[in-house]
């Protein structure tokens, strides 16, 4: 089997995650985060819907990492984000991190909005 290194030409990858943190492009960010192809910043959770709405026009959908396990998404948050034209794909945060890296390596317009494990 041949292994190929993934190159992120125009994107910031998620390097790793652990209890309470994410490592993005070599930098550690504690707590929940919004990660886009241009960088990462803290996120205050479902009450901070404005930070996600600011992604309108930049992303087609978000990978919503709900923590160590997939749990139901806050309905008001989901409805508000989808009304702004941004799709919401919920999954466990580890899956969201892996999926984000694959999709941005393909040039997709996606963001990871993730709660820590």
C-alpha cells in the first residue's frame, strides 16, 4: 500500500485534539472552537450563534462536533444556522476533525464548529 502525504494548499488543518483542547496548525486552542480554512478561534457554544452566522458566504456547511459522542443538536441553533443558508452536519468531535481535514484537502467550503472531547 502506498502512503501519500496530504498537503493543505489553502487551508489550516486540525493537527490533533485531546481533553479540552484542539491543536490547529501547530497552535493549541482550549475549549470549543470554530475552525476554517483561514484559521481558528474560540467559540462560546450554542449561544454564540453570531460567530457561526458570520461564516455565511464563506462556507456551505459546518461539521458540528458535539463532543466525545454525537448528541442531538440544539434545535434553535440548527434552525437559525440553516435559515442563513449554512448546512449543519452533526457528529462526534473526533469524526468532525477527521472529516474536516479530508474535505478541506479537497478544496471544499466547510468549517468545523466543535466542542472538545
